[in-house]
């Protein structure tokens, strides 16, 4: 059993190294977010290689290559920060001077190598660096705190991105949710386990190693099949708008209320729904609702509402309980008030007529 476990750690870490290096090379020639995803996977692959070394007692060998001295957890929050900015903020540009932010990583690795060289002198007794509270804080506690902060910011950015992305797709499927939140969810679970193991001293590192093994294999296959799976698409640029008269409102909070009014309350199913109707439902100024739709959803009000209506039609067409109804009846129930408008809007959002869509579903 132990041999199988060591082999799994070694194979998963090897796959992680190959994938991370390919991402870094791709990022050097193209979109920079590949570099930072590659750096994240590189640290995880190093961690799993370290688990393999512990499993086979490599660390106790007479003269091992001390690959663990080249590892720094500080890479994780720094790389995730840039990855989040590059994938969710279209206007963000990575500048070469930003690489200076990684100086603490080089300082940590450099000092660890110096400490090892210093200990090799005769008659020198070298205490473990992790026994030093300040070093332990810098290399263990600080990266965890950094990951928590970055994940909180990343969550907000992903929610904003989702709201805009949903308005540019006829159907937001489970695959889209996985693409949007998959990496975030994995890193959130990993950070919680990391916190539990280091701060709370729970014996959970076997669980961490298992999670890393499964995920590196999974990410590896995803990377080979679709290297851009976790690279979010470029959305239509949102309109810039000043809102001095709406400064008292929190856009993200009100945007969530707006989406809930459609997703949960089904405002779009009302025939001849107006901007004034939505504003009254939300108890917000009409101009502010218009601002939210135009600025944060990159759409006008009619297209915004019709997007939900098309999603409602598609949902009902796939529901066995709705099969006894005609397509036109479903369209009217979803908020459309004429056959011609329905056919035109459906084609605009899906690229197919309702009859063509139904034929493909059979």
C-alpha cells in the first residue's frame, strides 16, 4: 500500500511539473495568466514531490538533492492575485516591474540555501529554521493569511464576472460554473486544510496529499484536452459610466438583487415588462437600474430581459412536465408577447430558430 501511495505521489507530481512548465512557456509567448497558473501548479507539484520523499524516506538518504529548499509557499497568494486580476479584469495589464513583488520568494529561497551551506561547516550546529518563530510566521503563517485575503477578493471578482458572463450566453451550464469556480473551489478547500494542518495542528496532511494527487491528475487531463479551460473568456467591454447621484448604492449588492429578481422572482415572465416595473420591484431609481444593466451587464434593458426569457424557454423545452405544451405557449409563458418577436430574439441568442433548436435536441 505504501509503495502504491509513493508511486501515485511521484506520478502526480511529475504530471504537475509537466503541466506547470508548459503553462509557463505558453504564458511567456501569450496571455500572462498562463504563467501564474503554472506557478501555482508548480508549488503544488513540489509539495507532492516532498510527500513522495517523505513516503520513501528520501530525506534520510546520506546525500539527497534537497529540492524542498527551492520551494516557497509565498508564490501561491502572489500568483493567485495576478491570475485573478488577469482573468477577471479586462483592463488589467501586467507590467515587468510587477515581478519585483516576487522578491520575498527569492529572499526566502536564498536564505534557506545560505543556511544550509552555513550548516555544512565543521563544528557548526544548525537549528531548524522552522524552530524560529519569525521564520515560521514568514514562511507558513503569512502565505496562509495571504491566500485567505486573495481568495476573498477573487470570490468577489468571480461573482462580478459571472453576472456579466451570464448576460452574454443563452444558457449558463454546469460546465460554465465548473470553469468559473472550479479552480477557486479547489484552492479554497486546499487553503482550509492548510490552515487546519499548520495552525490547528490537525493530522490532515494525508488528506491534503490525496487531494493534490487527484486534482493534479484531473487538472493534467483538463490541461491536455483544453489548456484554456480555467482561462475565462474575454467579455464585451463594459461601458464606463459615472454615477455621482448613485454613490450611496453598492453596485455588487444591488446587482445581486437585480439578478435575484429575475432568477428567483421571475420578473421576465411578465409580458411587456418595463424598466420602471423592475425599478419599482427593487425600490430603486429607474436611472440607477438602467446604469446597472448598461454598465455591469454590458447590455441594454430589452436584451437583458430577453436573455432570461430565452433561458426560460430552453429550460421548459427540456422539462418532461412541459412537453404537452406548444413552443409558442411556452414562449408566451416566458414573457414574450408575439410569435415574431420570440422567433427573432431566440435566433439572436442561440443562433438557431426554435424549430432548429428542437430538432438538435431530439
